[in-house]
């Protein structure tokens, strides 16, 4: 039985391992969320997030998983009689479509096989009908290790469909991959903090455009907990609508400081170097699941070409080294396996992990 007091070191695609210095931030004395001390914490954190996400628009901190902002983007920015184009290339982009329908909105599917990417030409062909007011995308599909070409798609959208709202799930992409929010012309992008932010789960960072807030004013029945207008109202006072996950925000402030000190270009370079290292190992021993031109720099999904028992290898690593990596997701279980290389995971960690896997498979 796993000892929950001594949990394994995580190389699954989230939650990822959290370093001791970050955990210490979660143990700091708490603050009153309507007092000046919290106002200062919130303002400083948001100011840094704007630099990290390259935006002058709105940053909201949601004490929820990222799934809440899936729902928020639809409920706030899509009328009941409007249609959303949902681009689908894996488990989580597929889920965005089901969330859209669960909110009572019509979702039309642009769907490719798992392991393939969404391209600008595909999106253009669907939007040319003029039937859609919004499009959903996943930047980095955690189930398949595919990084969609969102910069190229966004350039096409700005040129040809400037009135279509753009909602982007960047859960396993934010921080590890570039996000120039204002330049991209997105309306909502979000990520929970248990992936490349390297913080325990329980908080989500969202950037929301000014035009998304204007659209929300026209949409009735937005709910309360995820109402963007409530977030915006409280953001003017550097607060949140409801009691926030203050320890997580302390840890986020700490991580933002570290990221800006490192420089975002260096952060992205570091993630790419780790991705290159894992991919080289995967190609030598197995094969990549994602096409080379669409590989992710935060996690690698590997084809299990040797037919290893992924669960058995994982069990061995847990027993011998108190470490685990990710099995394939959903229908890809045991056909693939996944290794995270994001957040505070470093090259030494990866060399150790891959060496241990080598020992087991040989």
C-alpha cells in the first residue's frame, strides 16, 4: 500500500513534483482576504502574471481546477442561440466540447485522430461557413503530447475571423510554452497550477480579454462562482469574488518571481532542452506518438513499441525509487506512456528517471 505521508516523486503529466521551497510557501501564515496584506499579495502576483503572459488585459485567479474555466468561458461569452466550433484532438480537447454542450450551447466538432494536430487550414475551412461566434482550442493536448500550432491558427483567425472569440485550454502548456496573450488575440486562456507552474492543485490562472468582458455583459445566467464580471469587479480592488486559495497564491507569487528572474525566453528554452532529451531517448528505445513537427516541450507521449507492461515498470520504480511516470491516457493506456518534463523538473531528474526505466525494460 502506498504511504500517503511519503508520496512518490511525480513524473506524471500533472500534478508534477513540487520542490520543498515551494511547499514552504504553502505553510506561511494566512491573510485576511479583504485586508490590505492580501490586496498587496494579489496585486503583485497579477502584475507578474501579466508580464509572464504578455498581456495588459485581465488576469483572474480562480480557486478551482481548470475545468471551472472551461465552463466559465462558455457560460460568460456564448449566448444560448450561438454556435461554438470545438477543435478536438485528444481527451481534453474532446472534453471542452462536452462541457460546451453541458452548458446548453451548440457545439460543432472539428475532430482529428488522437495523436494528430489541428491545423489553420482545418479551422479556416470550418469557420468559412460563418456559423460560429467562438472557437475552442487546446494548446497542449495532455493525453497525446501534441502541441497544436496555436500561433499559426491565431494569425489566421486575426486576419480572416477577427470577430470570433477564442478560448484556449493551456493547462499543460502555460509557462512551459510561449503565450503572448494580447498578440495572439485570444479571449480566454487558462491553466491550473499543478503542471508547469509546479504548485499543488487547487488554483487556476486565467487571462481574459476586455472584449470577453463586454460580451459577458450581454449574456444572461452566467452563474455566480465563475462570473467574469464578478471577477472583474473585485479585480479592481485586487481581490477575488469569493475566498481565494491564499496559500496557493503565495506559492504562485513565489514561482512568478523565480520565472521572471530567469526570464521567460530562458524558461521556454529550458523546457525545450528537457523535451529534446526525453524525445531522443524515446526515439532510441521506442517511438514518439505525436508527429515530430507538433511535439510538446512539457510532456512526451511515447509509443509502447516494445509492448512493455507499463504498470509493472511503474510499480517497480515506485518500490525501488519511490518514483512514478504516466501511463497512457484513456484508450491509449499501455499503448503509450507519458513522461512530464515541466515546472521544476530538471535534466538531472530526467536522467535519473530514464536510467531507472532502462534498468527495468532491459
